[in-house]
C-alpha cells in the first residue's frame, strides 16, 4: 500500500484511473429532481428527493447528520449532478430542523438512538438496486459511521463509501472499528480540522483492508460532517474538499461520457 501527502490530501491506495481527475468534465444531460417516499423494514415512512441526470455515472445515497435532514444536501446534490452523479437524499428518523426540517423524524415523534436509523439507510440501498447503477454511500457524522457499517455488510451492493466525520457514535464503542476492519469497498474519509476527528478518520482508514482508501485532512478550513463542502460553513476549505471528493468519485464511477 503506497502513501503520499498531496496538498492536504493523505492518500492510501489508488486515487483515480488514467484519464480521470478531480471533477472530470462531463455532459450529464438533463437534470431533474422529484420527491420519493421509502418504507423501512419496520414500516417507518422516509421522505426523500431523487436528483436524476440523463447520463448518470453512479447513484449516490446521501445521509445526513444529527439534528439535520435531507436538505443538508440541497446545494450538494446539484453540484454532484453537474459531474454526472444522480443522488437520493433522505430524511432519516434521527434528525431535526438544522437545514429546514425532517418530516420523517417529526412523524416518528420520539427520539431514538443513532443505530436505530440504520434501517433507513438499508431502505435507500434497496430502493437503489433496480436503478442498475454503481451505488455509492455518503454519510455525515453519525450516518458516516452507519455508511461504513453498511459498506462492510453489503460489499456486493456498494461501489464506494464516503464518510464525513465518522466516529464511535454508538453504545458499542468498537462497532465502527470492527466494521472498518471488514470494509474492502473503496473508501473516502474526512473530518473537521480537529485533532480528535482527524484521529478517528485515520483509525477507519488504517483498519480498512480496502485497496482504494483516501483520508482527506483539511489544511484550509474544515468543519464537521458534509457541511465542509458548503462555502457558507467553510469559506476557505470547501473547494479543496470538493476537489478531493470528486477525485475519489471519479475512481469508483462509470467513466464520464
């Protein structure tokens, strides 16, 4: 396994194939969005938005952080679409009004643990299967850890996983570590510009046996979760983070047309 430090990007394993680079120029064609409703295995109804592109390279499942909802990705999903990535963003049952509301959590009417939201992610993965596209998991904060768990459990269904600020958020304080040790799916991990978050991300990367694994360590800005890609939250560091994210996505998606 080779390692290198490149402009704030700690890379272990392969990054992207020949001819592809960060944010490859693509022609995604027509872009549209529509609401969807999923049903988890325990009957919980999950609100979502499916952002479609005419020529999709992959389908990204976008999972939010605590006290949040699907609109954590309201600005991120369109930018992914411009690079050829369809996406589904959902309201998990653990969330709130940080980005405008979470009908799934509101309907549930009670607070539950982070691990209780896992069936919501599983429902999204099941919804994605008929699309016949490479499926990429993307999690923020607690859902970053859930994304790693799901990638470890469903390697045949997942083409890659991105984890923004993962940590041991569960009652079992070794659950993430055990899942990371089984993760062979290509993996991208990043964090805030915070020593504990960086160490947690490094622990996931070092444990994972994946051949392609990337830890992005922010040198400019860097905030908790997927908000690190939003200029409003991370004015100095959003673009370097986007560059790293798109380079990783290029490595696991269908080549741009």
